[in-house]
């Protein structure tokens, strides 16, 4: 079943996450219409190959032409034409960006499918789901609706008071116009009595409407304090978690609806108070409640409007480089990055020339950072109305770029103790506008950023981003790494699994996470409640190794993403099993049974170990030297498994790999992953690269290991090399 068909069978909650993936950059209409073709393309490779991306972009346009010509519905044909024109404008000059967008969407789809198949969710995801429970949203909808209804009824009440007052004013002026001789008549006395009754009733209605307004204002105040602001904070927390690979972020449109309806209620109350003020000019009296209560109520309404709008100014998309969409909040100097801010309150009355200014490291105290940067490109843009977001104001900065400040004599002042990737920075956004006579200063900021100057710093920067957003919900704690807190393994392991879901399409299972826990804490540690220090995770080297735990894990992620994705997604790689555990698993299996695991001693290496038995029945284990990216660039890993050979004592080479653990025949497991395409070069006979190892007798009790030459050889090279093979290879034990 195709990936897109699997997506369409998901439950509504997960389909909402899918919906969030698609926008003008890659419309869902294309995903639907070209589903099979899109899934058959290698978008990951095209991301880093401009010529390949250009060819695929041309092919995509051709596919769209074909689908459009077959479409019977005129409106659909029109929409497809518009989409095609938009894609040409966006990607003709840079088709690799399109490839990156599509590969990201496909990877996120796989992650959503993976989460749907996961039996048990981690503590972070459970807490996030509980915080946005349906009942909570339903209660919020009801409460906002009740307030809107009450405010609408007050509109009618104010109109009723206005009509009463007009009637009173007319009668009063009519009475005043009568002759003085008539003022002592019985009719006049009755008229005066009636006017007094009307005034009493008017006074009662004024007090009643003011009382109702007071109740509604208090209700709005409580709504904002007890529910709306917490919902906003909850969304911001979920944004943090989504940034490090957690569940996809939804709910901003719902927040905008609540914020807008609440603001509209407040603006309506303000207009009602203004109207009551106009009525006082026409008719007032001793102990009139409006002059007594209106000023205080107006101040409360203005206060609520001011703070509601200020809090509704949010960073919708955190700063991110287009080249690393899955790793936001890391900015490389000299590379463009994008970010987007949004006002959640829809304001039809505001001047739409609302300029937003971005500032880097605004108002930082001296000495807080050792490096200083400035925004090289235009840092001011005008907010505009987005049609697809129901009329909200937003602005997207797509071409921001940072440059480091130069210092006299090449010095940067006093250097801090923090590394480049631990030094946090902030991007601020400011705007100011006037609405209904109320001047509002807007300000918000991004989550803390890591600024790097070299891509080699990317893994360390991403570790800092993960650690910060996992362990704090503070929006701007730039001193966080001065004393970083510890992480519970139960939460950290969930985040690590998310990295594999995000970058490799499939997360880690319980057994793999348990193996990683043993890697960090040792075999006898209780991993569930164990706490991990920042230093142990990212800075200290693994005992006996020249690299940290995170550097080791990140190199495995890169290896999977670039060279092992099909094998990984088939769940054929056991992964993080130790040498001791692999021997325990293989010792009772049939000869030729093998398993795949990541190297513990090489950065970004994968090896396989197989079992064989001596004449007396003793199990022997052989591990091949780990394959790294250099070797895997020459030959796909599935083909290595298929063609791998061992030569021993001059015997004809044979493939010792028979069954993938626990007992799956090798060709049954990997058959459809083999690269079986024939050579297209004519008239040459096709050749095959063969990975080969020599297995030499070893009298020691330590099981021998095999070494695979680099790069793999053709059959001709193999024949020549056989004579000197024993001199070239040496036993390797990982």
C-alpha cells in the first residue's frame, strides 16, 4: 500500500497533523494527484544535487501537465494551472529548495505513520495530548460563546436605554415649553409624575446595564487569566516540543479564534461605554451611575484590550535555515534564514501599514555573550492580511542573514566559558499601532538561538537546542547553559526516538532505547528514573572513546539518513546491541545467522556479525569492519549483504550470511532492496563490486573478525588481489 493511501486511513487527529504539512510551498492537490510518482522519486538525493533537482522539477511540471489534461472538472483544471504557475515562480531558479520541501513532507508523513503504529506514547507526548484535550477546548468554546452572547444582549439593552432616554427627553422638553400658567394644573402634575417615573426607570436601566457590563468584564478578565493565557502558554510549550521533533504543532487557528472573539467583545463593550457617555451629555441627574462608574470600567476594558493584543503577538515559525528545516533555532553566519510572526487578534480597524522590526540580541546585559552579531539584510517589513488564515495579520522574514561584528586588533573581549554551541542568542520583534484611540506597543522574541560559523558545529548546536527546549519553558533564558539542569532518561529517550522519526522515518523501540540507556549508564543502572547531565550527554567522551554520546548517536543518524534509510525503515537493523549481547543472541542460532548493529568504536559505522560452528560444535562469531559513509557511497548496503564474500585458507570465496536474525532468509529480507538494475553502458559487459574479507585461522579464544577492503572490488581486481590478500588484511575486533 502506498504511503499516501496509508495516510488517508489515519484517524482525524493525525490527519490534522498531515494537513499542517501542506501549504503554498507544496499544495496537497499535488500530493494527491501525483502520489505514486512523488513517492517513487529520490528527493533526498536531489536536495544536494542541483542538476538532479532541476530534472525532477521539470519532470514534476510535466506530470502536472499530464494530470491537468486528463482532468474533466473545469475548476480543478484551473486550480492545477494556477498551482503550476506558482511552482514555476517559486522554484525555477532553485529547484533544490522544492526537493527539500517535498522530502521533508514525505519524511514527516512517515513519522506520523510511525506514531500511529506506536503502541505506547512517551511521557512528553502524553502530557501534551492531555493539555489539549477535547473537553478543555469544548469548555473554552462554550465560555467564549456565552460572553459573545452576553455582549450582544448588552447592545440591545443600550439601544433600549437610548430609546427610553429619547422619549424622556422629548417629554421633558415638551413640558418645559408649556406656558407657566399651565404648570400648576392637574395635567401638569400628572405629567411631572410620569416624567419622574420615567427617570427612575431610566436610572434603574442605567444601573442594570452597568452592573451587567461589570459582570461581563470580570468574566472576560477571568477567561483571559485562567484559560486563554494558559492555552497560549500551552501552545508555546508544544511549539518548543515540535521544534525538537515532537508531535506536529496545531491549534494556532483555534487560539486566533478565541483571541479574536474575546477582543471583539472588549471592543464592543468599549463602544457601549462610549455610547453611554454620549447619553449622559443629553440627560444626566444627581447620582447618575454612568459618570460615577464609567471611567473605572473604561480603564479596565482598555487594560484588557492592551494586554490581550500584546500577548497575541507570537512567533508562528521559529527562525530556521531553509537548508536545515528539521533543525530550527540554529543559524549559520552568512546563510539566509526565515521566521514568521503573527497577531492572533483580527483587527479590521487598524492601520494595515503595521511595520515590524527585527533586532538581534536586543537589550542584552554586557558580558552575557562573547560574540556579537548584527542583521546584515533588511530587518523591517510590513504586516499583511493572510487570506488563508481568516484575515489575521502576519509577516514572514525570508531573507534574514547574520554577520559577526569585527573587533579591534582581532579580539572579541573576554571569552566566556561556554562553547559556541552553548552560547544562546535571541531574535526580537517590535511593532506599534493605534486602534480605537489606544496605542499598543508589540514585542515578542524567538526561542533562544544557537549561532554557528561552520557546519561542523551543527551537531553540537542541535544538542543545545534539544536540551533547552526539553527542560525549560522559559522563552528567553539565555543564561541556561551557565548551569544546565539534568534530564530524566524517560523524557530524553523519547526525544532521541523523535530524532530517528524525524530524520530516518522510524523511531526507536523499547529494546533499542534500553540499549542506549545501557550505553549511557551501564548495564546495571535503572534507566527509567536515571538522570543525565548535560556534560555526560554532549561534552564528555564515552569511556575509552574519542567522542561523546551525542556525537556518536548523531553520526548514526546521518549514516541512516544518507545510506541506510530503506534497510532502517524495514526494521532490519537491530542497532544498539553490544558485542556481548549480540553473541548471546546468536549463539544458539543456525550457522550463517547474522544481525546488523551500529559500531561502538567508529563514528557513523555499521557492522554485521554472523555465527558459525566448529567441528566440535563451539560457536564462533565473526564481525566485519564497520562500513562508514565512504564505503557506503560506493555500494548500497543491501548489495553488500547480497555479495559479501569470505576467503579462508584459499577456499573458493563464499557468502557466510544466510539468515537475518532471528531466522529470516537473507534474500527474503533484502531481496527487494537489491540494486538489480542492469548496466546501461553499451556494449560493455556489466560488472559488480564485491565486498570481501579474509578469515584466517586464529588460535586465540577471542573470536576473529573480518575486514572488508575499501572500496569494494570488481571480480577482476579480486583475482589479482587474492595472492596478496593475507598480507593486506589484519583481523579486526571492534
